[in-house]
C-alpha cells in the first residue's frame, strides 16, 4: 500500500512527454520554498494498492510514470512493489523525485531496492538559494537528473542529460 495524495494523468512537468504522476504523502525534508508543502503530512494521503494504481497507469498506454510527493523514498517498499509491476507489465519508464541524494539511497537496502526499478532519479533537496527556473525538470541547481541503471552498473553517478538526450559521467 502507498499513501497517495493524488494521481495526475497526462502531465508534462514531471519528466519528458506525457506522464502519470503519483504524488505520495509524507516528507521530512520540508525544504523552504517547496512547491508542494501540502505533501509533507504523512497522514494527508489515502491508501492505494498496487493494483488500484496499476489500473490507472495501464489505462493510458502512451504515458510514462513519475513518482513524486512528498518523497517516495519514505515509502520504499510500496513504491518498489509498484515499480516492479510497472516494469513487468508495461514498457513505461519511471522517473522519481526525492530529497535524498543518490549516494545516501544506495546505502539503505530498503531504498536501494526501489532504485533497482527506476530509470531516472531527480535527487537532492530543493534549495531556495539555488532556485533556477531555466533548469529542465528540476527546481534548484543542486538537484541532479541521474541515469539510475547506468549509475548502478558503473558504481558511480551517471547524469542523464535530457536536453541533449545523452548521459554524462559525473
């Protein structure tokens, strides 16, 4: 089960192309200037099963998926189960937004299990002093778009560069 605030279909702000974005409840980062402070409350969502969410995801064959919040890494087991179902049953890519850094996530077995299914991770807290509206799919300059599978395979962060559609080793 995942505590979900909302699911937005056909959004284009949480990654490239049309996406189904699952916004979860709960975030302890509480970044000053956060664009979604209503997501901080862990009790603010409603419980949804993997199957309930999958019905919504599978209803749109053209939209990829984004996990956001709150912070999905506070519910790693539920999101890992959902991500596994997405990968087993569809060809969709999965992006995930988190206030944790990739380096911290790979040291936590519960969170690393979720990383195994992700395509792109946008990591790091939003830092108001580094806000940059020109960035693609990020709010502040400290946040990175990471090619998760390449990073796990190479044991180092590999950045995903959407604007040039290529990867760069950090």
